[in-house]
C-alpha cells in the first residue's frame, strides 16, 4: 500500500513538473521579470535557486570542444533571468552533479575552494540534475556552497550538454567556447590545470 501511494505521488509530481515547465520555457514570457547579472544570482539559501531553462533546440553534435557552448537561461521565481551567453568575457565552469553521487561529494569542496579564490572573475554554475529543493538545499548547506546552484529538474540542460554520468564538468573560455569536458571525479590537480587554461 505504501509503495503504491509513493508511486502515485511520484507520477503526479512528474506530471505537474512536466506540465509547468514546457510552455514557459518556450514562450519567452519569463523575461518579463528583468535581466540578471551573475552577481544577482542567489548564493545564500532562502532566496531560491534559479531554474535552468533550455532556450534553443541545439543539436547534440554542437557540444564540441572549441565550439560555442550551447546556450541556456537561468530563471528565478520572480521571472528575472540570465543566459549563459550573457557571461561572455568571463571564464565559466559548469559542473553537473547530484546529491546521491559520491564523486560529486568528493570534488565539491575543491570546486568551492577554487571558486572562492577566483570569485571576482570565475563563474561556477553548479547544476543539480533532476532533484528537488528538499535534497539540494541540505546538500548546499552541509557543503557551504557559495556559488550559484542551478536546478535542472526536467533534465533539459543535462540533455543539452550530453551528460550521461555524474559528475560532468565543462570549462568555457571568455569567448564562450568549450575548452574541455571532464567526465568523472576531478582531482585538485586536474581542476587546477583546466582552470589555468580559462582564467
């Protein structure tokens, strides 16, 4: 009985999330809240994490080292938004992670540390995939995450970036081009070597 209730609840939740995301993501109406800068994104809990929204139907083959990073938008509850393409001129590390992923937990302190060392220039987007605030918020609190956490609850950004395993990281240069894709746990030395290229 309990399993049946849980299954019913999950199915309803999936339908609600799927129904809420599709029209808004394609309509462009979410722009009515204004345009953000990366400094406006919440870095402390209680203000809500931005949602990742795919803004273009980009073919999977476009995720290629040396090419422009596929664009997506970060949208806050008030409708204000920021696109990845708005960050040109700054180096960006996109890190796809999940709370259930042991390698994600292992590398997160190093990513937070490097972000804190380079926060005036480096943008780190910690994109959580297909999990809700009930899991993400305690994780962010326990690790003391200081960079923007993005919720990709539908998996659209994960699909756009061809993420098949966690963690996966993309290093993007100041021109918005993908310099490196790393799948799996990054050692501090690997992280530093890739950051050196984009900083």
